C-alpha cells in the first residue's frame, strides 16, 4: 500500500462507529483500491488508472456530429440528423433540441424527439435568424432564445401559443454571436451569455431589466474570452465557458474570479474552444473542445484542483454542448448545471 494511504486506513479504523464519516472513507478507499488494481493489471500509471476508472454516457450536440447519445463504453447509441446548438434528455426520455438553420428550419427551430421512433412531438419554427437555446418547463411550456434583429427570449405553450416575450440587451450586428446557452435561475430570472459583449447578464424576465453583469474580458478582448455557457451554481457563483479563450472561470456574486482552469493549468493543450460546460454533483467540471477533430480530446472532466480524470476522444469533431447522463452506471442527479 502506498505510504500516503496508511494514515487514511488508520482513520478508517477509528471512525467505524460514525456511519456517515465511515461510509465516506470507505468509498475513498474503494476508489483507491480500484485505481491501484487497474494500474497493476493494465500497466497504467496511477493517473491513467484514475481516468480509466471513470466512465460517462452523454448527449452531444453540434454541427458536424449533429446529435448523438454515446454510452459509457463509447458506443454510439443514437443519432439524429440535425445540427443543434443546445439539447437535453428530458425526464420522459425524449430529447429536446435547439436546431441550427436548415432547409426545413430556415430561421432555426426547436424540436422534441422520441428517440425510439424519432417521432417529433413538438416543433417550433424560428421567426428570425437563429435559435440558440431550448428549455422545457415543468408545466409543458418551452423557453426559446431567438437571435436576429430583435434578440429575445420567448415562452411558448405546447401548441405554439406565445406566452411571454423578453428582449435581450446585446449587440445586434452579429446574430450568431448574440447569446448561446441561456438558462433560467431558480428565482425565474434569465442568465444569458453574450459573446461579443464579453459579458454574462442576468435579466428580470418580466421587464427585461438587466440586474447584474459579469464581464469576461479581464485578460483583454484580444483573448476572445467569449462567454458561451453560464451556469448559476448552488453556492451562488456563476460558471462560465469562455470559448476561444480556452478557459473556464467561476465568478462570485461580485464578478470576481474565484476559480479558473486553462491549458496552462492542465499542462497540455486539451482545451480548444471551450463552449459547453457542465458542473457535476461531485464538484468536477466537464468541458467541451468544439474545435477538436480527429482523435483529439472532445470532452474532459477536470477536478477542482485541475486534474483531468476523464476524457473522450471519439467522433470526428467536437461538440457545441452536451449533457452528461450517467457516471459509472449511475444517473447524474441533479442534471441541470449545464
């Protein structure tokens, strides 16, 4: 046994009378044992063994790969032939997609698909240039971010009836770069990353007023830290994927960066257009590399101390966004921090 493990074993023996702490230590020891076994039997370094011990299944969306679900064995379980910006596997098993402009959806669109049959049970045709975001509410309505001359967030009923409209305060010259992964906060406010504005803005959905702004140009705009994904975490911080800047930052309520990760931190050029980001319940962060091609890493999971513990190199191109569905056979719960 490695020397570093011996104090942990002594602590394990002394705390068997405290079930909660005992079970936590037990899981730590089991993980260490699994890593050591893999390292010995497969001829791996401990770091490689740790990565081998983590498996994920996920939904991936983008332009080149279109829409896929990949299993924990890296096998492709499902493919749907539309280019998509945003996507979710819903609680009912259907897949919700924000579709890029196509011949069928010239202004972009939103669809809900039944994977077993590929039946489309909801369809919305974009009214402007593009659609970047789709979210389904518990009441069955759909939130949609629509880009163009009048960038806006709309909520439509299942029959397509417009229920609400909120304008977005962002640049209007480049529709594609107006906003990407807009999200709804627990209090109902909208959190919108505006790429060319170099800012994530929090909106009052009733008035459209901007309540807070989190800039991403602290390194200078030449670094192209365009915010693509913005996620409000349980601790009130905001996690932001900064696309071409090849970094992810976490800011507090004042906009101060309290954590970040970049290629310099990882010691390898693994991040290449960090578009989609997801914070897992274990505190780790999964990041896309949208520009990655060939056998380069398309997704990686990074710990708080900036160690890569999982990477996915399949498919021929990267993903705009994704949703981690399971980890080592267990569903990811909760599954909204993406």
